[in-house]
C-alpha cells in the first residue's frame, strides 16, 4: 500500500514494538532490562529486537563476549520515532489515563512541563485537522495515492 501510515505500522505496529522503542528512549539498552521491565517473553523480545535491527531502527553493540550480550541503541531513524511516540503518549494521557499523566516531559531549557504540538513549518501556526487538506506528493507514483472518495471530496 502506498501510504506512509501503513508503512510506519509495518515497522512499529506490533504490540510490543512501541513499548521497546519507548524504553530505548528512556535509556534502557540491555535485553534483560527490557524483559524485566516489560514482562515480555525472551523469544518475542528476541524477534522484535531483530526486526527493529533489520529495519534500521536499532543497532546492537557487544559489551560481553562469553556469553555474547549486547546493548541496543536507537539509530537516527529510530530516534525520529520520538514525535510519533510523544503524540501517542499525549493521546493516552488525555483519553486513557483517568488519574492523570503517568509521566510528564520537562523542558530542560525553561524547566516547565512541556506538551508537543504540531505546527506549520512555514507560518508557525498550530496545525488543526479541520484546517488542512491533502495533496499528492512526489512519491505518489503513476497511480493516485489518494483514495477515490478523497479525490472526489477535494474537487467539490
């Protein structure tokens, strides 16, 4: 499917994968630490980490030879998932955390609790769903990347 959302879900759409990425972002780097924090089985964790490595999201670096043990680190591609993870966290705080946010982001520069926002890269205004439209991009290819119902809605 020629859809960036679908392609992203191919990488992070399995249940454990976003939680592993979250823990990597919090500084967890060792297999046993992932396993104990998440309560995930060894075989599932091994499979998810291998897939993340295959996708270029993490790299692994040996820190012990016998038995072989590795630290896992986010690549630049993996670190770019921060925006996705933060928006998911904020949505969860709003709609699935009746007692309030389990964690909050503190902006080191000003010391205040921070909330990520989507803004227009050109004018700096907040992006609101009702104020945007979609257009085919350079990766649309020879067939339209927009579904028929959306093309019809845009032309009316």
